[in-house]
């Protein structure tokens, strides 16, 4: 029974002790959330000179975190610590305080087996100290953290008096590490340092790292006091050199100061930009319980300078030219994109003739500055339209024209047509198609207006072939290699020629038999001299043009009043009867295809009285 009562009392005592300790952590002494890092993501090598607390009841300059080489380690590893900027989905939220939100953390990079992480956490005026922070590791991060502490700023180290001397961070998931200090010498101690060393896993790998976030130090007050409050600074975050901005704070009773020397000055919240750079403006409030500092990063920038534009002053239409400016980061523009346009790299493209201004504008938080350059776009030559005839006969001329002066006329094929270079007079040479161009040239090149002409050739009458002697009353047949022509006699009283080239001698002499071919460009003639001989001459010379006996051919009545009959014996084949006047004009024609005797009646009553000739072609003779 006594053992049960004793066990019960011990349990009550233990519960009271735990609850008393839990309820006693009523003060947040130091807090690192890392979200106010001046240069998030900046990488530091070897020892960094302290990450100051984002919040401290005592003095944020005294509360700091260092990553440094282990004492006595001979290997000089190239190690790093930098600010961790995770995606929103990876924010730590397990130990957020003072309305902070998830954001930056700190990651110590491997190889970390030669490094140690030190937390300098003075506890002046406080007891029952508790250290907490969120932590995780990557694939090659250290799997074990080993802890000890120092009460004399690191001169000596001990492990007795803390509740945990090692712990394992979770892979890729923030967990909460909590360390209770039972050693009373850590109370009210301005030289308290907590240390973590890394081992296990891939600590020698350069790709792994361990991450911490939301570091807190809590304790109970030994002496009642009012914690100073620096408040929150607000205002513009950029100031130009030589200009001022005004910052405000929700705190009171403090003093303003700047961190960097020569970048900016501050007096009563008024910040003056001195030189380009980054500075941190601080508002510090101190009392007997410690110091509170509010920090506000600002950037000092120079007013923008656009420099000067380098490039030409003229450009041709459809050409491009490159403009440059020694100042980077600017934007190119054109005062008229109808005349010229600009590209991102300073390339200017000519669109049409005219003068414009090319601008290069540089902008920063302090305003804008613009450099300008005037350029003239010279147009390409404009030729207008060629007007005039589109067809021409060989040997003929025509004049083409263009409304724009100063050009030169050219022919694409002078063997078809030639053109006067200044007047535009085109002369047809031979049949075919030719392009006549009117070319204008200026400093930007040449342009041409064109017109296509079809040159029609003169008709070709060819050459007459056949006998050149015919007896009176007899016939010869002439031929020409060109079809479609017309036969005629120059002196119709000497000889007659039919439409098919048959020549009949009328009276003695020399006649010219003509073969004419007519086209769009006129008429061409071929001529052949034919001598008509008398019967006596033909007998004497032995000339005989008769190709078929005329026995049996009869015409009656003859003379007639215009109606007469032509009879002749039948032939084996086709017979053609052609009647012509003395000029060779065909006035009647009949084609008969039979073997029996021919008895064909003709009526020329509508023709003029006179002499007419009958030509009979019997089966090609």
C-alpha cells in the first residue's frame, strides 16, 4: 500500500514537474526565421560571420548562428552554408512564431563531417532554457546530428545537462527538434553556445545538405522587466543616390542606424542614398532587459543613364542597320513604325521613305532616361507603270511611256525587238515575245516596270517552183511551199493563173506570176517570170506543155449569154472544172467524180460580159 502511495506521489510530482516546466517557457528570447536575409540564396564559403537573430529580447547582434570548421580537423573541405529558398509547398510551419510565415531557411552543405553548426544564444535574465528548431535532410544529407554545449563561449564543451546528445533528421520532411537544458549554469548566461556536429549518411558528398528553419530559444524571466519592442519598419525600399526616402516604425523610443558604410545614411527615419549598393536600416530599442532591433533592407540606385546611340544616319528601304549603346538593359523604339521599326537588339529596319527618331530608353527605380538618334530612310526607286501597245509587227515601231522620269529602257531580246534607251521607241525585228523594261536606279538600288510585247512577223510568201515556159493555149502548174496564198498574173493579157497555180498561155510575151500571202502585218509576194511562146515557137523549140488531150472537150454555145454547157468524155477519177475571169478570179467551180461522160451546165448570167477561161483538171492532169 505504501509502495502504491509512493508511486502515485512520484507520478504526481513528475506530472507537476513537467507541467511546471512546460508552463514556464513563457518568453521567446531569440528567434531566427531567416526570411529577412539580405541576399536570399547567397552562398558563403567556410566560416560566415554570424547570422543574426531576426528577433531577440536581448540584442540580435549577440544572438547569432555560425557554420565553422571543427577544431583540430586537418582536411580542408570546400564547404558551404547558404540560404534555402524552397517552393511554397516545402515551407516549414512546425515552429513558426510572431506571425512569421513559411519562407527562407538555412542549409549546411556536405561534406559536413569536418564542420559544426554553432548557436550563440545568450540567456541574460532568463532560466529554464529550451532550444527548438525545425530540421530535415536531403538524400545525401547527414543522418545524425550530435549535440553538446558550452557555458564559456566555446572554451570548453559538455554534454551533461541536456536532454538529447544526438538526433536523426527526417528525410525531406521538416520535424521539430527540442532541447531542454537542465544545467543551471546556462541560466542568466551571456556566453551560452549550443553546437551540432554532423555524421552518418552521405556527409562526404558535395550534393547533400541538412536544413534548419524557425530556430527559437525560450526561457522564464529571473528578473521582471519589460521587453523592448523595435516594431516593424515600413516605407520605400529603393532610394536614388542624392535623394531621400522616409521610413516609419511601429516601435518607439529607439534610434536609427545603417549597417553598410558609405551606401546610405539615416537620421530620424530619413534615408539618404550615398552610393550604389545594398544597406540595412536598423531601428534599435534597448532597456535593462535587452535590445530589440528591427531591420529593413534598402537598395541605393543611381538615376538611369541612357548613354549615347552609335550608328548610321541613313538606311535604305527594306534594309537594316544595327544601332548600339554602351548602356545595357534599355529598350529600343521608333518614333514612326510606318517609316522604320526596331528590334530588341538595336536592329533598325527601313519600311518607307522619311526621317524618324530612334530612341533608347533605360529605366530603373529612379526613373527613365532616353538617348535619341535621327535617321533617314531612303526609299527604293519607284518606276510607275509602262503604258503603250502590247503588239507590234516586225519592222514597225511604237512608243512606250512611264509616268516617272529618269529611267532607262531595255529589251530582253534585241533579236525580237529593240528599244531606244531614252525615248522608249520600240522597233519590231522578228516574230516572238519580248519584255521591255523601264529601269530606275538610285542609291538604294534599281527597280523596273515591265511590259510584254508580242512581235508578229511579216508574212512569208516562200518560193515559186515549176516550169517557166508555156505555149499559147497550153498550161503549166506552179507550186509554193507556203500554204494559204493567192496566185495572180501581173499582166493578165499574156497568161492566166488559176487558184491552184495552173498557168495558161494567152499571147506571146513574158509575164510575172505572183504568189501572195497575207497576214496581220501585211502581204508578202513571191514572183516567177513565165515566158508565153507562140505555137510556131513551141514547135521550133520543141516545147510541149500539154498534159492532156483536149479532144472531146466541148463548150456550147460559145459565145453565150452566160449560160453554157461543158461536155467531155468520162475519166477514171475526179474531174474539177474551174471558170475564171481574165484577172484570175474564180467565178464558178464544179467537182465531178464519175467515169461516164460529163455534161455540166454553168450559168454566169450575173457576171460581167467578157472573156472567161475554163480549166479542167481530169484526175490530177
